C-alpha cells in the first residue's frame, strides 16, 4: 500500500480530483461573452422622440381657447363701436382682422346652413349680368362662387380684390350696382348708415339682400321687431319683397329700391339691433 501511494505522488496525484481541475480550467479558458447593457442615453432619446399625446392635446385646447377668447373680444367690439372706429382699430392692428375671421369661420362651422350659400343660390337663379356689392365680404366667398361682377367690400383685407374702406363711405358710384348684400355684416352702432350707402349705390329697382342672426330679430329675447326694422328700411326708399324665417339660425330679408325716396333719412326711427355675442364652447 505504501509503495502504491508513493507511485501516485510521483505521477502527480492524478485521479478524480485531477479530472475536476481539468474541467474547471477548460471552462475558464472559454472566451467570455459580455452581457448586453442598456444604454441610458438611447432610452432617454427614444422617450423624448415619442410625442406626448396628452401634452399636445392640452396645448391645442389652450390655443383654441385663446383664439376663441380673442374672437369673442373682437366680435363684441365690432358690435359696440362705429364703423369708422372699427376701421381705425383694424388698421392699427391688421393681424386682428385675420384672427377675427378665423374665429368667425370656426363659429360658422357649427351652423347647419350658411346664409352666404342661400345668397349664392339666389344669384345663380338670376342673371349673371347683375352687378353685386358685397358689404362686409369677409373672405370674399361670394365673389369666388358666382359669375357676376362682385365688388367685395370690408374694413381690412390682404386680398387685393377686396375694397378696404368704411362701409358707410364706399368709392362706388351712385346707381352703379344691381344687388347689395349684407350677410351677417350689419355690425356697429351706425349700421343704418351702411344701408343708406347701399341705397345710394343701387340702381332703381335694384335688390337689397340682408341675412342676419335670428336672435337679433326676436323681440322676446331683447331683439328688434322685424316689422319695425323693415319699416325703417322701406323709409329709405325700398319696398319689402319677402321675408324668410324658416332657418333656425338666421333670417333673410329681400327688398327692392324704389325710384324715389319717400322720407328724409333723418326722420326714420331705427330699432336697436342687439349685439350678437357668442358663448364660450
């Protein structure tokens, strides 16, 4: 037994323990594959690149509220000042005119029927040779939708085809147009002077078309009596042809100019038209 143990020692003690050592050595000699580590910079970049829907929706809502607030402020001013004051207001702040019309278009998008479309259909049913004056034309949609010659008139405009002026003092010649249109544009405390100007530029037997917000002509809610309003219009030298109250949002009034004015414009009793103020949505 002693001789055998000595032999094993001389041979280096190879046995079961030696095999375990070899296995460990082989394992340690294998190349190490480093573990993949997450890159914090990439993570942060990807999170930043993804849009935050909640944040963007909130900003959009805030912008809409600010735009709507500015529109309501400008709208109220236009209904409570004279045309000349409104003209000065927009000339000093031209960007507000575009802001107002952006808000106006947003409000109109909620109406089931637009009065300008009613007027467009009316013109298409009549001769395209009729010359039209569109008082308070806005984006001049009427002129762009019919074959008629249309004088588009408003306080301010970036469109060179629009005549920018006080609507009570237009550069049009007397008795030069066949149709005068007021589509939701009898704004301002001196609105009767706009109608007087329309009478001046209209030819005898010319048409006067007025579209206005229905609530402005509802005596039950503080609006003007439509019969008294028509009487005042007729006092300028017009004949009432028809009235259309069928639309829930606006009314349509149709007049024709007489050959002679019946009374002095100063003697006409004009009913007050209450401002059309839009509520916050």
